[in-house]
C-alpha cells in the first residue's frame, strides 16, 4: 500500500496551531545511517513528524529510530487494536551481504515511511498513545520502553512473525476443512476469507513475475554494457568509417545499458515492491482473521458454559441447596465475562467490515498507480531504445553498402 506518503497535510499552509486548521499528521522517514560494527551493526532513521493535533508536544518533532522501534510499534498496535488491519513492515534481509546494500536500505526506508504514514492516516490508529510515544520520545526512553515490555512485545520480530504464520496456518486449515473447530459460518465471513486467500495467491504470483521482469532488465542491461565494450574494441581495429560506426554502436549500447539498469530500479521500487507490500498486507489481514476466530470461539464457549451454569443454578435453587450462594456468584461473574467476550467479538466484526472497505478502496488506488508506473516506465524505455537504434541505422547502412 503506497498510500499516504503525502499524508493529510492540506492544512499545513495555515498556522500549525490555528484552530481553523484541518487536523493533520504527516511523517517522513529519511537519512538512513549505519551505526555499529559486525553483528551489532544497524541502520538508524530520522523520523520527522508535523502535526497540529493537540495531544502532541509541538507542531514539529524529529527523533532517531531503528528498525526494532518500528517493530515495537507494529506489535503494540496489533495487540491493542483487535479487528483493525495493522499495516505491515518491510521485511528484513535474509541474506547478510545485502543487509547494508544501498538499494536494500532505500527499499526499507521507503517501506518504513509508508508504514508510519498508513498509521497516521488511519482514523483509529493515529490516536494511539503508542504512536505518539514513537514519534516524540527520545532515543533512551524508546530503548527503555522496548526493554520493559512483557508478553507478546518481548518476542523477537522473527518469533512474532512465526506466531502470525501459525495463526494463518490455523485459518488455512479451517478454510481447507482440515480442522472442525467452533467457527463462524456466515456467508459474508466465508466470502471475505475466500477473497483474502485468493488475493494473496494472485498477488504473490504477480510479484513473482515482477521480480523476473526486474531481473531480466538487469541482465539485458549488463549484456548491452559488455557488448558495447566489445564492439568498441572491435571498432579500434577497423578503418575510418566502419571503426567510427562500431565505436558509436558501442557507445549507444553502453548508454542503453544505463537506461535499462535505471528502469530495473524503477520497476523494483514502484512495481515489484508495492506488489510485495500488498502480499504482506494480506498476511496481516489473515492474522486479524485468526484473532477473530479466537474471539468467536471464546464467545461461543463462554455462552455455552453460562447456559450450563444456569441449568445447574436452577437445580440448586429448587433443591434449596446451601451451595446456591457460591454458585450464583460464580454464575454472575461468568455471565459478565461472557457478555464481555460477546462485545469483543462483535467489535472485531464491525471493525473488520469497515477495514475491508477501506482496504479495497486503497488497494484499487495503489494497484492502479503501480501498474501505471509500470506502463509508463516501459513506454519510456521502449522510446529510448527505438530512438537510439533509429539514429544509428543510417550510419550502419552506409557502411554495409
């Protein structure tokens, strides 16, 4: 989801604290810097937030954050906002030698920028105390908060992602009929699950082919570069007109090689990465589906237990048992817990319905932009290639005749 790199900044032309200003929160992640050495090395980022929201300390704040801080924010939101699709983070490099490459660092910086701006543009998430802390706390405070977290937040990013995968696997088993737990079976819910699982499959397939396109552009660019150098050397051995034509052919080839490499990078950042990002977004939705399944199960089990307690309570009342008082207290506590579980489940259902509508609208816009960038880049490259060879044809024809 490439949304909101340009966040709700329409009110920025007015005084930041003016009551007439439209509420806005815009964030930029920039200036990645490598710190430390060896296995302790990491990248820090400059996070600039601008806002006129009254809960913030001022109209502008700059903090330094590392990737683990963004992970902390994602985990906190996932735990606290059940039913809301928490934006995904860009992935970590699985290959050590690519971890600090310029291209990977820029891809991650762009992904982190998109991540925080999605949160800032969300009507619920933007009000989070955790987001405010993330955007305003100094580095020592942020590190201390991360170190003090308990439970789910103490898990490493890899552990949390494994938990997500485990939950997704359980949902997959339910969909495929491998398990028969207590489960929702409304037509709307089934339709949503099918849509999400099919969307993930189709997005992953599209992203795989986008990766191949990027690779093909890079390989062709490298081949043209090598060919250009070889033709220049060949031209140096030839006479005046042929040698000059070969030299120009080599120069054109090397020039086109640069254009192909540039287009490969453009494809990576503006086409393949957005597709990969949506694959991650769907995985985040699947984690929310798993949370909904858990909430539904708790709601059903507690409701059933309350019914059994009611029957037992009626029996004790009829027999005037001295256990009635304790049983009645237990029943009331259990009923309150059951009602809370029902409210929790209903809240998740309501929020997910709203989130699905928002997700589909944004997906339409983002996918339209990604495919437009793809087509525009291919047209630009095709024109450059055609112009280069077209200008060279008369000279080569003169030599051949």
